[in-house]
């Protein structure tokens, strides 16, 4: 099964134009000498970050990108026209590697950032460069260089401040639709989310953060079960994880604490550093149980886990607790940013 957050494309830069071996031919000027111009440079291929994109789905249908060649030089010292560069727009967070050898080429992480992936060929030199006192009529030229060509593997890792983590149907898509303008698919069956969705939570005019709805994980995800490893990688680029736990699953005998332990185990197997990330526990669907029962069930799970990080009880349908949760997250983000500025150190990469 192929997902929209990975793609393989072929890019080819344009070849340079050849230099000209030309001689000046004018009336009454019998020995005009060489006047062959240089060839033009071939067009290069760039990847450019675009915050308006959030998937690589377009590359399923258009996989080849070729820049035009440079034009050949001509007489009268005329240089050939250079080929225009080709700019391919990609989502922010795209990782680019060489498909053949796996070599890392670069990351596109900022709006408008350009990454050169195939350099255009240099234009050839015309014979005018070779004239001298002993070589009055040179016929040699320097041939043009071919443009680079490469097969690229594009991999999108979501860039977000907050990531939603949990089993299928834990309420991740419902929460992101309740607190942002994002409208992911919401249904009463598992795996309704097939690729990450990004939403901007705006507290006020000057305070906002990005939240990512990561597709649901199941036991064995680190080995590729379900949507598995395809999306565990997205958690690596979030600063804070919200671990969502369904407080009222269809089978009420399901232990919320055990759900948390299972996903912690999958995270540990995939990347031990994920466990070290700040992670809050969020019990969802509290509206499906009486208030006292919901709070008791959540408190019991917290006690079993020995949980010391923040935890909350919410209902995305009734918006109970969601506003308070978003305010706490924004305060946490502001505190973290102030701490980084106070230390005088550059921010850590996402």
C-alpha cells in the first residue's frame, strides 16, 4: 500500500548549449577573426517549500521534471540563451534523498526555501576564447556540459508543535476539528485518517500553534502493522505529544492504562527518544459517561501508570475542557520559547 507522504520522482537539469566556431564575415574586412559566442547554461531544478501544501499526492501522477537546455552560441559573439530553471513546490517538512544510494540531499522546512537538486549544465566556450597572436583563426571550442539527472525519494515528516497520539477511534480527528479550522474525516470506524492533517489553533491574534492529527496506531505498529511505521516517524518532528485515550470505548472492560502502556511500547521500539518527549495524557469522550464515573475512571488510570505529567478530561463533541487544554498548551509553548531565548542557544531542530 502506498501513502501520500512518500514519493519517488525523476528530475533532469538542462544541458548547456555548445560554443560556436564562427568567424567574422564583413565586406572589406577580409581577416575579421573569430567571433563564436558561448553556449547558454542549462536550466536547473529546485524544490521549493510551500506552506499551502500538506501531502505529496500530486507526485503520484507527475513524476518527471525536466529543465530546458541552454541554446547554442552563434556568430558575432552572441551567447546562447540560458535555459529557465524549473521550480517544484513541495510541502514543508519534505526530506529529500537519493533513491539510488540513500544519500541525504536536504530538508525543505521553510516557506520559500529552495533546494537545488539538479544543476544545469555549463555552456560551452566559443572559439573567440582561443585567439592569440600565434593562432589567428582558432577552430576549437569547449563542448557544453550535460545537466545533472537524479531519481529522488521524497519523504514528508509533518512539522507541528503538537502531535496527537493514540489508538484508532481515540478521538484525534474530532479534537483537531473542534479546536482548529481543519476538517479531517470523522467516522465511527477505525483508520478514518489515512494521512496526517494539520490544524492551526489560534488562541488570540498573536498566539497560535500548529497541531497534527497523526493516523491511529495499533499493537505492532513499529513492525509495520496497520499504518504502522509509515506514520510513527511524524511524531519525531513535534515538540509536545498529546496521548489521547478513549475513556468510553465500545468494550468498557478495556483498560485505559493498558492502552497507554501498549503505545509506549511501540514508541520505544521505533525510537526511544519519542518517550523522552513531553507527553500529556488526555482522556476523551467524557460526555459518554456520567461525570463522576468518567473522572474516577481517568483517575484510576493515572494512578496505575504513576503518571506525573499533566493530564486532562475532555469531550470534543461538547467542547468540555478543550479550550482549557489549548490554553495550557499555548502557555507551555510560550514558556519553552522564552527558555530557549533566555539560554541564548539556538532552538533545537524539530
